[in-house]
């Protein structure tokens, strides 16, 4: 990570030059180191959410696919994959358009992203990624914070921007907006 040039805009080609042991994301052409290994609670939340959402998809014979990190998401406007300047690894990605899936990951915006806040870089989820996911029209974005037991839910409104977030606690059931009848009961997750 010491070889980061301050004025350079990084792309997928640069991303591929990093070893797998160096977990990074690129947002707006800038490299961000990912946190050290997540906490047990962080991993427990992700595992429980993946199981709940995955079971719902399977039992309803849904066509969406769910992927936990590490899973590359390439957010592209008009550039090619090679010149992509926004490569992230959300904690959980749900993709309903299989045309976006490649062997490299997801090219385009997932329908639903969940990020579990890390104490090392909370502004990444609350500011940087919120703006990025809104720009690329991720339909639903959850910020799950185990530090204060809260969930913020952002959904695109009719103007294709995020409406004011809905706020929940780990005592609540939270409706998944991309589905008609899926609720996640955070109270049922044993941490």
C-alpha cells in the first residue's frame, strides 16, 4: 500500500496488480485499504443475513443471487471494465439481473447491498459508499452498525435518489424492500 501515488486515478488494471492478501477498494479512482479481519460479531451478522436472505430466495424460487464479501462489484458509468474506477467489495450483494454477473463478479449496480460497519472506517459506509451507491442506483442499501445496534435503510424513491433513511435497532424486524414479504428479525440473531 506504500506505493500509492497521490494524484493518480486508479482503475481495474491497477486493482489487478495488487495481491489477494492486500484487500483494497477503488472509489472514484482512489484506493482505500480495507479494514483488518472483521470481528466475530461482524462475521456473525453477515452469515445470519446471508442465510436468511438466501433461504428466502431459494424457498420462493427467486432468480436473485446473493454474494458475501469478498466479491467484486464494478460500478461503471460509460467506461470499460479495464478503466473502471469504482470497484468495491460490499459485505453482502444481492443481484437480480444475471446479465451483470461474470466470473470476475458483478458489473453494474446490485439491487441490494448491506454493509456492516467496522470501527476502523465507519465514514466509508456512512458517507463515501452511501454517495457511491446512490449515484449508481443501488435500489436498497442497509448500513448495519453492531457498535450501536442500529440499521439505516436507504431506498431509491421515485426521483431515483435515496429517500431519508429508515432507522431501526437490533430489536426490530426490518422489511427488505426489494421483496414483497421478507422481513429480517435482528432480535433473532444471536450475537
